[in-house]
């Protein structure tokens, strides 16, 4: 079964929600966790399987709590609707219309990633504090640009990077520290890696999201 969306709120039985999805040439495993003591999660994580590719969205609504949740929920609603009508919509275009859709909310950091397994191509477009890294490290992976989606965004830019089979692409919100030891976690496998980040590396004073996208090794 595919679990494609996570953004815990008051109706959730736990503060942690997982995503796990698999498609042709890719696998995605991640979690989204509410800040301890809060009822709504300001972070959101969504996976959108496409025909020959997968799109992954990580959102961190500014701050935490209910209004952060409103901002991230607006981003998820908008991106979900756009990808429903056009699953292959360009990432820069998605970011630009998301910026408009979030006007009037508190704003959010947004990272959108698309893996095309056949072409071994990774595309990324990010604004604000969403970190992108890979294992092993690949050149040209791209970075999130400065700004707040829905509030102040200078531009959006798509980075394109060539990947190798078995490569991991990792996206996370600032509820996970940039010192998270990817190198030592990666050999443990996707599930164990994600669990260990949840248990040992998520900050207590923020919502936290961490997701790993694997380009499946050739069979
Ligand atoms: Mn945060």
C-alpha cells in the first residue's frame, strides 16, 4: 500500500506520520512529525507518482502550530490540484503559482523534487529552509533559494542533476539539523535510516520532516 501524504493534525492518533511509496525505478520513504506539545503540524510531506517519474513535496509553514499548518496545507492543496490536472507540470511553474496561492497565509518554505528514473535525472526547485542532499554526493544537485513562498519570493529556479542507480536523494525541513549524519545512516537502508533520524535527530522545538528518494539499482 502506498502512503502518499503526511501532515499530522488534531485528528491524528500520533504526532508522526509516515510516507512510503514505490514505483517503476524509485522508492520513497519519509516521515513528518509535529513539534512536541503542538496539535497541528506546520510541516507537510507529499508524494505524487507520475508516468515515468515521481514528484516529492516538502513544506515547512513559517513557525509552528495552527497557522503554520494552514500555510503548509494551502501549499499541498495547490500542488496536489495542479499535478492532478498536469502530473508533469514544470517545477518552476509550480513554485510560482504556489507563491500566489499562499498569499494571505503566513508563508512557507517549499521544496519540490522530481526523479526521472529512466533518464537518471533529478530536478529540484526550492525556496526557503528546505535542505537537499544526496548520497553519495552529486555535483549540481541544487539548493533552495532565499525567500518565503506566499510572502517574499524573488525567483524560482530549477536545478537538474544526473544521478546513478542506487543514489539517495534526501530532503528535510529545518526541524532536522544539517549535521544529520547521512553517510553513516545511508548503509542501514531506507526504513532504518528514516527511523533513526526520527528517534535521534529531530529537534524538539520544531516540526520535522525527512524523506529519502532512492533511484533503484538496475536489476
Ligand atoms: Mn521549521
